C-alpha cells in the first residue's frame, strides 16, 4: 500500500484501559526506578523515509538519551503526546565512531548534515541559540533508524518486519504538505532556521560515500532458518 | 560469535565506545529536559525483567528490561534495555497484544509472535521491587498476551555499536530449545533478591490460557524453525535524487 504522506495516528484496536489496570500501573511505577528511561532528556522532531521508498515519509518524534558524548539512543514516536505510538528507534554516533564501523554496516547509517542545515530537524520548545549549540554536534553525526510500525500506511497494529529508514539529504525530497503541517503546528519556519544555521558544518571528512546506503535502496526480507540448538539437542534428545 | 549469555555490558565495558560527556553537554541536556515535556516517556508505567532467545539461535539468551506503556487494555508497547540502570543500552522494542487482538492477525503475522503464559507462570517474568501481590492482576493479564520483540543491538555478543539488521526474539518456554539457561536466571534472581521458583509457586493459581495459538512460538510446531532478517540492495523509489 502507498503511504498517504500526511501525519497519521491510526486508532489501535482494543478496549479502553480499565480503571483497575491504570491504578495498578500507577502503584507499580511508584515502586520502580526506571533507570535507563530517566536518561532520556531531549525531544527532536524530524522526518524519515523508507530505505526502499522515498515517497513514503513519516514525521518522527525522537526522545533521546546520551550514553556518552559520542552516542545517543532514541525512541521514536509518531506523536509527542501521551498516546504516542512507539514506532521505532534511532542510534546516533559521532563521525569518529561511524568511521570505525565495517563497510558493510555503514550502509544502514544516514548523514545528518542536510537535516540540520535545512532547518527541518529541530528541538521543539528550545530557543534557537540553545538548540543550535547542540545541532552543531548533530550535523556531524550519523544515524541508524529502524521502524517497526508503518503508521504511514494506516497500520493499526505493528505488522510485518522491521524497516531500515533513511533521512533527507537534499532539497526536493520532503513533501511540502508534511513540512508545512509541522511548521504550522510548532509555529516555526524551516526557511528562516536554515539561514540561522548556515554557519553549521557537517562531518570533518565530508559525508562518507558508503553512508545513506551509498545512494541505493535497502529492503528487509524475512528468511526462515533452523534455530541453532546444539546444546539442547545434546541434553534433550 | 557465541553469546556469553550475560546481561550485556558490565561496569568497565566500553559499550559503546566514546568520549565522556562534558559539562556543556550536560547543561544542554538538562536545559532541554526542563523545556520539553517528554510526554510519551512519562507514560511508561511498568518495569519488567525477563529473558529472551534469538529466533535464529535459541542458544543465545539474554536478560531483558522492558519499560512498558499501555495504550489500551489490549495493547502495550515496550522499550527494551539490557540493564535497569542509567548505563542500560536500548536493545530493541517489544509490542504486546491480548489474545483477543492476536486472533485477528493473519497467520503470516502470527508466526513472528511469542506467547507469555510460560514466562509468567514459571516466575521468569518479574517486576523488580514490586510486591507480588500488587503485580498480580497485571500478571494475570500478561499471561494471556502475545509479544513481538525485535532486537536491534546484540550487546550479548559484545557488539560495541548496533550492527546488522534487527533480530527477531522468542520467549522462554518449558520445553526443548525454549528452555532458558538456569545460570542466567540465578544471576537475575540474586541481583533482585528474588526466587523465580518461589514466584512460580505463588503463581500456580494464575489461569493458563485455554488455548495457545500454534502459529505463535513458531518453532514449537514447525521443527525448530526460526526467522532472521536479511537486507537486500534495491533501487530506491525516489521523488528527488538520493542522496
């Protein structure tokens, strides 16, 4: 099915959460620490498209935490609200770490330079000068995005297999209506922000030719295999 | 490379490698956190610790930490980490649906999902630091659900950075290649000062689902077959040049 290329938020089938269940979860949360989740401290908004199909584009709300100065891990939701669907995840690494990856791995990773410099990637609610301090770093990084839930084609549930996603690398790729929708909702102008970010530099060595799938499409396929189970056969057969 | 059947990184491991954060970055993070509401993250209401097996190689087994958000009575979404402290690596995402929803899925979809009844009944599924009595009603819900778990960072084999395509994960079961390594369970139990055996006894009363769909836990009814994801290079459908 074709993507619809408007911001979608499909209704998930199922009964409303029972009051008892909701109360229970409040109680449960009160006992628990939520360690790794507490490291999530930043909301970034951008767009992804499918590794094999640029014409299917998805607004992606990233909730990111640093593991160190060169590595961020992000949960991706289709909306920044309470009922946001968790549709995927992204890993963001410094140029230095990216360059340590084997060549066969590099294809999964996309550059961030254009997303930042075009103004399209932004940090909602954070003043321009403050967000630009961080975006100066992001512009030099590479990201690996996997989506598990194809909300753009209206899937009410996460169906099928994971998809490798790519991101914007030049003008003319992003649908105007998707851009305008976000600009209106957040009262921002990508064009104006682009001017503000003109000074920002991308990776020191330039964008690696193997990144962005080397300009090809990437498509995931499912393969049935024998589970390896030497240990078990020895013990149980 | 063989899995170490550990819980991922221990203190001192450099997974991932990289420079430490400086004060400026800490300030930027704090600032963003204060200005942004991070609503979907605040909806996470439950931490569960359990185990998972790689579908393509069930001898590789990992301890998992699920941070769970309920979107309605029949659907939960989980961010999965390899430890429960602030160094935890985000290793994947799991979706959980009620048996009612699961039965509406097509067989080709169902084969990617695993059942949760055994995990709950055997005491493998634990909610750390939550009294069993409090967790009980939710455990009764979970016992009747199915999950679909994609792992994107194989820290168990020592990957310092996320490598390769995502891997499908299966749940522990009481038979055959689904049996989880007791050493892994013991390690977890010691960390939280719990006993999976005692939990198992305490959960005897939890009703078994009347029927487990045989398309789930695919390997059980399909000669120990599993699934893996390959990535093929194709032409990209474009609307402007790429990259």
